[in-house]
C-alpha cells in the first residue's frame, strides 16, 4: 500500500485504486490546523446516501477556540463531536429524536477555561453537557485527595484536546465515515497513556460505533479506568420512561439511592430538589460477551440503546437525575471498567485495571437511535433473550461508602 498527498487530502491506494480518502485536520507534531473545514458526498462525487462533514471553530465566551465536527446524513443521523473536548459526542439527532440533554452549561467550553481542581475537584462540571463523555483514562469516578494528589471528578480525558484529528471516508459503498482523534495523558514521571478514539458511521444508518484503543506508552505498568458516561434527556426521558438491560445484580451507590431502589428503573417527571441517584449494575451478556442497555420513553416508540462487550467493559452504572428541566433533567447509561466511586475505593475493591508497558486494550460500543416502536421492540426482545429465566439479585446495601 502507498499513500499519495493531493491538495491536503491523503488517499490510501491499494492495487492502483483509491480505498479511502483522509483529511488531516489537526496534528500537534507538525503544527497542522485546518480550522473551519467541510466536505460533502457531492464534492466527492459519491453515489448513494447524501452526507456532509463540517468542522467549525467557535468564538465568544468560554467556548472561544473550541471546535465542533459534525456529520450530517440526509436520511440518517446528525452527529456532533468536539475535538477540543476529548473527541466526546455533543449531541445526536435523527427522525425527530435527540440523543443528548439540556445542561445549564450551554457553551462548548474550551478546557483552557476549566480548572478541574476547583470546588474540591468538581471543576469538571463546568463543561459537562455532552451526550457522551469519556471518564478516564488515568482515573475516573468521584473526586478524592490522597497523598497530596487531587484525583478530580471523572478524570482528564473529557477535557483533553486531541493532538491529532483525521477524517476518513471510504470510496467504496456504503462510504463509511471514520473520525479519529488522538488523546494524550502524559505527565513526567507519572503517566504516558495514549488513546486513539474513533467514531464510525455509515450514512443513512440509525446507529454508530465508538471504538477506542488505549495504549500505555511508558516503560512501566500503569493503572487505567474508563466509564462511557452516556446521557439522555427529553424527548426520550419523561415520566414513566424505562431503563432496560439484562442484569445479574443491582445495588444502590449510596444510602440516598437506597431510598429509590423500589422502581429504580422507572423515571419520574422533572422534580425540584430531586438529588441524583446512582445504581451499580452487573450486566448479563450473551455467549459472545455482548450485552445491551437502553432507555425507552413511556409510549415505547422512542429510545436509545448501547451495545457493548462485557469482556472490555464488565460493569454498568445507571445515573438518575430527574431534577427540573433547567437544572438538568437527564439519565446516564454508563458502561465501564469500574463504578463511580473514588479511585481509592475502586482500587481497594479490585476494580482498577492495569496495562503493562507497551500494552494496549480496546473498547467498542454501538449506539442506536430507536426511532419507532418496532426498533424499541427489537431491543426489548434482545434484553429478554439474554436475561432468560435468570432473576436479578437486588442488594439493598451499597458496596462501598465514600
């Protein structure tokens, strides 16, 4: 295989035929930055589903300099992510349904304007408005201070600008689009973790895949954690909306969540003074290690599902935050390697994983917008099939106390 560079477009050529086209939008090593940029299926003269890809550089307020990269598919989904904010997904829309939520944080906040250590390690909340934010990779969970080190809320990945960003479009139908970004968590004497994130989307589809590869580039072993904090509000979340997933067990995160254990998987209407409730779940998988979790509206004709591999992400957190609409009416479906307790607790209880020097690990999740009752029923049937006749163990005692 050889590569040819034409007008800023890298074309991978196999046996004399172009297999894909690649646009390098950002590269810290070569000081490359395309800024505002766009391309479309019409420009590329590609038949089939019409699509466009556009990057915009934002201005004003705390979002000055932030970038938003958007895929728009005429008959499928519109997907927006931010290379400035850890390649995380801002929102996804299609068929009159939105995956995402309404946070009081309205801007795509540039990490340069966030102090993660403010509010005793809760500074992460000053930028939190994404549909999916990666919590990790060096640590995740609630903040804690140990040996003079502040382990801030949910780690650094979501506030790490990508060092490299590239867009790839397959020349061959169905013209899969891949947006790749390189995140670096490097600190002298402490960590040298690199993550290649990748969003994969086939134009016209109601689903997309997130595929991440995490590598320890250091000469020593290093711990890692990851939670894919995936958030959904209206129109899916509403009174009597439901959470479904095949499960082995459920337990409350703390004593407050214990009060909501009865009916934990059914949501209420926006309620003032409803503090967040979190539930620790152990998912049940099929023979290939795959499972699915979903949130479904009250009528059962709209929803969102996440398929993931329990061999990569063995645990699941459900975050229930049915506060007022202005305060943030939202639920989180959060596959992960661990729960949201501080890293000190997770390590004590054996849920912190480790990569050896030079070792890599990967995570693959497929998100699907459930646009109608038929799509919802398919997921419900899958959940029932995996669950089988096994009952779900309900443990009223939190597995840890902060």
